[in-house]
C-alpha cells in the first residue's frame, strides 16, 4: 500500500518498521542477560523467583544445537521469526482471508451499498450521529466482553459507510477500532484484562466497578470527540468535496433483503456465541463463510463467479494477513531470547525506591512499552501482575491502582503499535496505510497518555 503523498522518505513502510523491531529485539538479546521467573501451574509468575540464565538466547539453542557461532544463530532466528510468526498466527490469518472473501461476495450483490445509500439519504444533515452512536456500541463491546479481533469485519462495513456519509475512509476504520479500543482499555468488567488481572492480584471479581465505570465513560467520550474532530478536519483538508453525498432513489430488491437479513442474523449469532460460548476467530470466521455463501444463494450468483469473488476478496486482505504474521514474529522472538523477564525484574527493582504517584505512572509507562512485545492483554496480565501487584503495596499503593495502570498500559497503545494484529489487520482491511494512520492517531495517544496519568494520580490520591 502506498504511503500518503508527502510522507515518502519520512515514515518507513510498515514492513520496514516490523523487521526493524525484529532486528532490535535480536540485538537487545546480546546486551540484556537472559533470565526468567518461575511459573506456577496457571502460567503466572512466582514473585522472588527470578534467575539469570547461563546461556542466551534460548531460541538459538533450540534452532541450532550445534556449536555454531553466536552471530549466525542470531541471524537465523531473525530470518525465521516472520515465518514462525505466520505459523503461530495462522488462525487470525485464516480469519482475515475468510472475511475478505465473504465480504467480496456480499459486495457483489450490491445489497449493502444500496441500503447504505438509502440510509444516508434519510439521515441527511444528521448523518454525523452515526459516529458517536456506533462508537458507543463498540466501546460497550470492548468494555464488557473484550471486543478486539471481532472489529475486523466491521471495518469492511464502516469504510464504505463513512465514505457515503462524506467522510474519509480513515474514519470508517476509526469508528470500530477506536470505539472498541477505548472501551477495552477503560473497561469495567473486561474478562480478558480486568478479570484476569484482578484474579492474579487477589482482588474480588468486579471490585472497583463504580470507579472504572466513570473511567470508561470519560475515555469513551474522549475517543468519540477525537474521531468527530478528525472527521471535520479531514473534510476541511479535502475542501468539503465529500461533504454532500448525492441522494439515492435505489430500492432494495427482495434478494438483497435476503442478503442483509443473513448478514444481520450472522452478526447476532456471533455476538451470542461470544457471550455464551466464548467463540473466537475460528468460529466467527465459520459464521462469516456461511454468510458469504448465503449471500451468493440469495443473489443467485453462479458458483464459479462466487468462487472468483471469494478469491479476489481474500487476495485483497492478504497484505493484512502477512503483517499480522510478521508482527507475531516479534513477540515469539522476544519470548525465545528470554529478555522480557529480565526487563520486568529490572523495572520492579527500580520502582521499589520511588514515591507512590511516580511509581504508579512509571508502571503505566512500563506496561505501555511492554505492550510492544506482549500485545495480548491476558498474556501481559499473567506476566506482569504477579510482580506489579505486590510491588504496588511496597510503594504504599493499592493493588486496584496497579490493575488500573496495567489496563491503561495494555489498552491505549494497542491503537498505535505495529505489533498489534488487530490494528494492522484493521488498517489493511480498510486500505489505510500505517504511515497515514500514525500521522493522525498519535495526537490521540497523547490525549490518552495524559488522561491515564491524571486518572492514576487521582486514583492514588483518592485511595482507590
């Protein structure tokens, strides 16, 4: 995907960024002594169990056990990281390809386009309400059942909707991505972050609910205001060329009503499956495959034409799939070279001697930086909370505040880090380059960081 005009030569391509991070992790393993904490049966860190290893990196020993020079071993694992990342992220990659193929069949029926233009005509000057209303729904999803990977198919729906409303395609990406992202970060009951972190910290489930609900409301409002301002800004930069979508007199045909009904029914089934049975990308991808097949049947598209449309859609999301795999390679490499635990140990040792408010905000910064290497909320909770929870008490803080710092650090940076499979998948699905997204999204990160610092400082002052 081409970089935006004027950005060439200034912002590296996303593949350049990801491979540079892979190399940086490998080089860091030459400087940072490998080490590890002991883990219990649940995979959680045992405080006070850190030990440095005699050899590093572990990954090089596993790949090439012979007495090869260390430099060659390191080069080998660097080159293997993208391939192993693709293998590790195979479920998400397959999900993306299925989503792309199914939506291409739906697109071919013309059902969504006709319904979308009809809705835009009816909304008229009040079309802006789509942004806050939709973002609120996505934020609720992020805050309650941890909506994350599930936003990928909605990007494909919202990009053409945003364009029909007269907005830039980046707004179509931002509505589901930022909406679910701020909800995920400021969640009150997200089982994958708050639930796991509170369990590890020894806190009662759903404790601190009232304070977190206030945090969620404020951070959701912040996200909505940002996207609304960005939408207006991009309209001005575009000279208002898309500010007045043409009215449409097209009416839905009976076959198109069937297509939209199957889509709505499939989405409802997905929400039910996530809530009731904790479905993940494999089950969700299967439902979308069924939606695509039903769309072809309702629209009476010949089987060969359906197959060609499916392949075309999968081809369009192939770059997204590869980016997800390459980014996963960074996480695998950091884990195999065993540099994450020593970093965690060093940070914990430093924080012990600092005042409470300074300590909690440095925890927030540390969790944000660590999120580059561990973009999984549950994984980061299992890695850091066994250390950060007791460390907070040593600094005169509560374990609830430590959980809040983890939430912010894990959640906010997901909207900008190139190692986030969800972010990169959404950008590729929406045909928005990472370079362009970064240009417009970094002010949101500044807002969120300031919000996090203020909220954590208030939480410490209030004894949360």
